[in-house]
C-alpha cells in the first residue's frame, strides 16, 4: 500500500521485548541528543523492514522522566522511519473504559514538568519553529490500528484524550478526579513528549493504550499498583502484538 513503508514500534510497559522477527540485528546508536533507550532492533516481517525500540530499556530500567525521548525519536528518524506505532499502559478515568480495553487516543494533555519537549532549543533568525499540533495522533495510522483491533475482536475505544503525568508516582485521588474534570479519559506517564517530538520531525505517530487499572478515582476498585499493571499487560500482550502484526500486514500489502 505504501511505496516507502519503514515502520517502527516503540514498546512500552509489558512490551520491552517484542520478538516478531525470524532474524534481526541490534544496532547501538548515538544521536546529537545522546543515547536512546537501548539498541535499535531491525528485522524483516513479511518483507517489511521494521524497527523496534524499547522505551524504558529491555529490562525496564529507565523511569518515565529519564527516558531520552529526543534521542529515541531522532534515532528512528535517522534510520528512515516512516511511521511510529507505540504501545503504552494506561489508567482509565472513565467507567466505560474497562481493564483490558485498548484505547486509540486522538488527543493528549501534557501535564509533565521536567522533560525536554522540543527539538527547537533555539530559533535561527527568521526561522521560528512553532509546530501546529491540533490533532497530534495521525488519523490514517490510527484507523489502521483500530481496524486491526476490531478484526481481532479486541475491546476498543476509537477516540479518547490521554493525559501524561510526570511520575513515577501514581495520582492522588484529588488529582485523578481533577484530570477527569479536564476531559481526560485515560492517564499514563510516557506519551508526552514522545508524541510531540514525532510531530516536530514529521513522522506519523499513533498509540495503542492498554487500560490496566482505574487510577485513583474509583472508590469500588483498589488503588492502582505496579504488579497489577504488569499482570494485566502480560495477560493482554498477545492481543497488542497481534494488532501490530496485522497493521504491518495491511499497510505493507
């Protein structure tokens, strides 16, 4: 479908090790912004060259705030990446978004405070760089991902607003309720500034967010904890992987 289709998958929590190739190469990369989260894995799937990068490192040793997002996105850009599909664990801020559901957000709120969120540290004279970002997630790529999940009969939500908090702590109950009042539907710690930077370099970007918990607002559920998140993702990792594979097959046809 695409003459030049060289996608990348950024694996988040639970997808640090995503082995979908029969053979692959690992390449250590350096960038003007330092080292990315780990080696860039490149391999072939059905004749398509695919890149995989583990956001938190393959052993999940990098906390959300310390992820070198600029190096990650720049490394993919320099490698010729044409599309980025990302995975992420998220907490649900809505009753109807249940544990195990996939959400394909179309909007985000950046509530981080300590991360570098742009490639444009300075402006050259006469070259101001204010990137328009009214719709930060690529519509076409989102539709391919949604259709793949639908065909696999994975419970899904086609739209939603994801808010990114700094972490690594989880929300207080008051914060969780406040985020609901702002219009956020799901919450996580990684999508901003990753999505921002992908937009700045012009790479279509979309995310499949797996709901793993109800954050802190839900009185009838116990508060979110890390072991529960890992368990939910482990229970659903095959669904997320199969969704990515089906997108590769469809877009690369």
